[in-house]
C-alpha cells in the first residue's frame, strides 16, 4: 500500500497474567483504518472489541498488557511509548467515547469545567477562548442553549444529552481518530440514531476517522465503511460493509447477519447461533468457532485458520475458503 | 434546602431529647441525690423537706421538663464531689479539650488523606506496603499505650518534649485559656495530639485508600485519562475530589470520637480537660458531672452531624437539586 | 450386613472428616498465610500460658507470704543486690515477679475479654434474630436504638455503663463486683455489630423456601430460627467475635489503665501498665515494657487472626 493508513494494528496480542496461567484476550489481530474512514468492529461481549480500543489508546487496565504486535499511528509506533508522550496522544490525536454517558462524566464538575480543562490540556489558549470553543462544540453536538447550559452539572442533562457532551469532550482537541466504544448501548432506543448521526457528521466534518465498537450489526450497516468481526479475541472476517452484509463468508458472520431482522428480505429467518462464545481460559484448539460451526471440518479442530484474502478488500479466517483457493489453483 | 435543614434540625432535637432522657434517668435513679447532698446528721424530716423543695416528689414528666429547661440554659446542678456548679467546671476545662481535639483532628486529617492517597496511587510499592503494615499495628495499639510509649521515648529518653500538663497558658478575654500562644504550650500539645490523632489517622488513611481505589476504577476517571488529562489532574483534580465526598462525612464523625477518646489521652498526659473531669466523675459516681458530660458529647455529635450534612450539600452538586431551576 | 456397612461408613468417616477439615478452604487459606500462622501461634501461646498460669508462673505474685520487699526493683536477668535472686523479667516495687504478674494479668484480661465477647454475642445474636425474623416495629425500635448507640464510641459507653452500674452497687461491694461490672460494660457497648449482621442474614434466609416450608408445617418460630437460620450466620459472627475479642481486650486494658476497671488486687495487663507508667521516670523500664509488649502481641495477633478470618470466610464482608 502506497498510502500510509491513519491507524495500523499489526498482529496485536493482549494478555492477562492470572493465577491459572496467562489468558490471551486478543490473539494476533491486524487491521488498518484509513484517513476519514469509519471502521465498525463487531462481536459478542468478551470478544475483545473494547480491549482492542483500550490497547490502541494505551489504557489497558493492569495486569492486562500488550504482549506482542505493533500499533502505528500515521506510521509511527505508539504501543511502546512512555507514559507522558502517550498521554499527549490521548485526546489530542485519538479521542474516545465510552458506553455509559451516565458514568463517563465526573458528577462534581460542571460541563464547562470538564470541557475547558480538556481543551487547555492540549491547546494553549486562554480560559476565555477555551470557553468559547467549548460553547461552539456543545452547540455543534446539538445541545440547545449551549451558552446557558454549559455551567450545569452532568446530572442536569438527560442520558442522550450527556452522550452529546461526552462526544464534545472526546472531540475537544480535534483528534484524528475517535474510538467509540458502544456509544449508544446504554441509551434509549429513540435517541440512539441521533447520537450515531451526530458522531458520524461531526467526524466527517473534521475528517476524523472513527473506530466504532458495537455488537449491533444494524448500527454498523448504517454507519461504517468497513467492518471487522471479532470472535474470541481473533479476527474472523474483515471487509467493506456492503460486501460483508450481503455475502458474509465466515460462518460466524453469517450467523451474526442472521440475527438482524430486515424488512426487505421476506424469506430470512432469524437464525440463532447455537452455543456461546468460549471463555478465555477454554478456547478450543484450532478454530475457536469450531464447536458452534455448522460447517465444521476435521481440520478446524486442529489447525488455527489464517486470514485468507478474498479479492482485494476482504479477508476471512476460515478453512472453507482455503479449500476453494486450492481448488482454483489446481483447476 | 430549607426543608432539608429544618428536617435535620428536628431530628437533632429528637436525639438530644432522647439523650436528655437517659441523662435525666441517670440523674434521678443512680444513687440517691439527697444522700449525696446532705451529711449523715440530717434528719428524715429535713430530707423529706429537701426532697419536696428540689421537686423530687413531682411527677416524672414535670421533673424531666424541669431538667431539660435547666439543661437548655446550662444548669446541671452542683458537682457532688467538687461542690461547684457543673457548668462552670466544664466551661473552665473545655478550651483545653477543644484545642487538643482540633489540633489532633487536623493532624489526623492531613496525614490520613496524604498517606491514603499515596498508598492508593502507589499500590504495591514498598513504602505503601510498609505504611499499610504499620497502620495495622496502629489500629491494634491501644491509645493509652501509644501515649505511654511516646512519653517514654520523647520525654524520658530524649527529653525533647514535656510529658504532662498544658505548659504556660494565655488568658483570652477571661473565658478561654489557650496554650497555643506560648512555646511551652505548643510543645506540651505535640505528644497528646499525636497520641489522640494516630488512631483516627489510620482510620482516615484506610478509608481514603479504599475510596480512592474505588474512584480510580470508575468510568469518569477512565474517560478523564482517555482525554489525555495529566496524571496530576486525574489524581488530584478528579479522583481526590470525588474521594473526599464520603471521607468528609466519616472524618466529621471522627472528630466527635476524638473528643470522646480525649478522655484516655487526657488521663495519660494529665491534660486538664473535660475528659479527665469525666473519668473522675465515673470513679466517684459524681452523677451531675456524668449527666452533663453525656449531654455535652451528644451536643457535639449532633452539631458535627449537622455541619457534615451541610458540607456534603456544598461539595456534592447532585444534592443541590433546586439549582438548575434557578438558572445560573 | 447392615451393621458391618454402618461400621464401615463410620470407620471411613472419622479420618475422612479430619482429612476434609484439613482440605477445607479455611485450612488451606490458613496454611498458606504466614501472617495467620504466626498470629495464631502467638494467640494460642498467650491463651495457654494464661490458662495454665498457676502451673507455669515461678511465683504466686498475690500471695503476700511469698513476697519479699527486699526483692523489689530487681532488673531482668540480674541477681538482686540483697537477696541474690534472679528474675527472668525482673520484679516490681513490691518484689513481685514481673513474668508471673504478666501471666496472671493476661488471665484476667483474657477472661474479661472472652466473657464480654460472649455477652455481646448472645445479646447481639438474639436481638438480630428477633429483629430480622419479626420485622415491623420490633425491628424498627431495635435498629434505631442500635444506630444511636453506634454514633457513640464504645469506650465512652463502656465508661458510662461502668459508672451507672457502680451507682447501683453499694460501695462495700464495688471492688468485688468490679470485674463483672467491667464485663457487662464492655459487652453492652459492643453488641450492635452482631445484631446488624444477624438481622441482615435472617431477613434473607427467612424468605427462602425451606423456612417457608418449615413455617407451613407449623414449626415453632424459635425452632426455625435456631435450627435453620442461626447456622447460616455463624461465619460472619465468628469473624466479628474474633475482632471483637481484640477490641474487648483493648477496652478492658484501657479502662483498667484509666483506673476504673479491675481492682488493683487483681491486676490485668492494663493495670500492670498503669503501675509500670509510674516507674518510667525513675528508670525501672521493665515494669512497664513487658506487660506492654504482651498486651500489644495479644491484641495485634488476635486482630490479625480476625482480619485473616474475614478474608478467608467472606472477602466481601467489610
């Protein structure tokens, strides 16, 4: 690739040392995010989506640690930075939006105090300038009467409004990448779409890339350019959203697609994948999905599938497609 | 806000009345007040007359009402042992106790919060572990033993500090004698203040540490870090402020315990305060002093409780519900 | 046939039970905690020494016939200037062997401590069971009372109860009754913790199906409470009792040190420290130091044992 991607994650491994041995929560995950791109990251809870986000922004909670691989921001490694340079990247170059707006804001400080503090940490300006910026930001994320409400405390805002404040805070220092970790899960269904719209618009406006972590395929379908599917800490499939949704290749993704109801397709049944994702200390040998896979083959129980390129833009980690490739070779 | 204050005030009055009932029962039924007041040679008729005069034959409710209305204006009668008005005795000794309690409370708070924050932030470090271990010994050490050991080391062996009394005191306006303004007064205060404050310090320290660890795990701290705020801002601006909300409540209540624990420290250091007066009243069954001390301690607790509630209100904006309507 | 079976199971059971006890979580946790082992050893050592004090003590410090004033102020491990007697930990002003007074003192301290804990435990468990099982106004009244009591430091309450009790006892009997008054004072000042824990557990248990079933059968409430609910709260109660023992020992020592505890004729560790303090300035440090170390070792080890027990039984109980 000639163009350097904004973010490049190479063979990331995250481990948790525990009494019963080291648990591998993320195992050999690689993906890129281009400038201005929205990458959706889906998977069940515990698949390692949030941990991937935490690893990128350098906030893995001990004893969790990056045990292998590289994370590059515009071609420079950031996974091995010291605490202080990494802190300067957080907020300034990578912003983050958490799941629960009710707990993301410090209840003892006004919205103004939290915004101004964040702006002035990264941008040298006077209090007054920071305040004006903060008001403009709140206005932009859709807080009505921003100038008046900025001095209110978080508990004066509704959940949806608080998440707008959180987005304003994440974008306060104009980062190039925003990691949004389940930004709408905790919200009322009626405001979820609005929040996603605000996030998408404001990032598009500023040319910021987004890594959207969610377990909701519907949100991904409407928002993302590409999608990465995680299963048990491993990448199952990655590719353009339209392709993956229309023709999922990994049996797990197919199962996930089966779980979103659509109005247009009349013959689609709601498929549930039998069983549940393995715990970290009991990941089966070979392909981690093999006990639940409808197409399981003998090989899946012994060899771990590698990512196989499918066309120029898609990759899938499933032995089904190895066979196809070999057939093509022979034929 | 006003409704809140009124409700708390009513509760406080109720608590005070309950304690007054206990104090009154103490006064009325422990020993025979007449026997404590008169000599052996007093005749039965004279005793009966005194009984009538003092209202001891009135109905219980009337006596209780008299007791409360006297207590409100500070009249707790005459000490059996010292033959002086109880209130006078207490007031003359109160400054010594208050100075001791406030200084050690201040010491306990500053060091307790400091060590608590340090051990929470440097969890697992050797200094943190040492502080935690020593604090466990501190909790197990009886207060009086700390005092005795401090006297041994600093007064007997090194002879740096005085081992008893208040040193020189200065009379302020005739009703407050302070030891804070003279060098010997300040030197005399050091050992008792440490003795009294050490236990509270370890309690505050453990509380701050536990709260701080809890706060450091919250989402808003994670989000503050994710915004790239400096460690200093995250730890001291965000985490500490949130930690202090519950700590203030408990520390406030600790101040009440400090005044009660002063009994022990005052005995060890022969500190001329209210606690020493109380110990002697227990020893000699001097009921009026015991009753008055009980009321005094209850009053201190109630007042501190009220102040703590108000402080809580000031610190935590979530409680100021009506503020949003005011539209600042 | 059935008899042999029974004896077999019996035989199989006895070692099995021991093995199971050894393998239980508690025992495992004990064996893997150096602090618990040391604290347990120190506690057991002091308790045994106190129980067998009459057998161990080289002298009977309270028999005036065996005392020799000439032996007074003998430093530890040094022969006395006049009599040439050597005392391991020295003697006090009256020629009493410090080691022996400590053994007898620990006996008093531990007796008061255990008795006070048992009193507090019985009161607290009873109040907690009644409050939790009956609920309603009984519960409200008991718990309000507990709340008010909890706002006052227990040492202050103990002092107050001690003072009140003395008011009721004629002066002639005060010395004699002092130790019992002390036990009541400490016990009464410390029942709230038990009551709270037991009440909480009772409220949880009483709605469980087996208790409801017992009720339907018509079992007597007292029987339900004792048979079904009490066993479930013994763990937390044991933890509170252990820490309570340390607190009671400290409370007893404090009161005795303040001169309102046991009479000087039956000195506890606190009394000995009070006596020892008098000789600080004249240089007879051993009279103060050894009782202090014993008290500290006892209080600290029981405290540590309680801490360990709390973590081992239920990490969430705080």
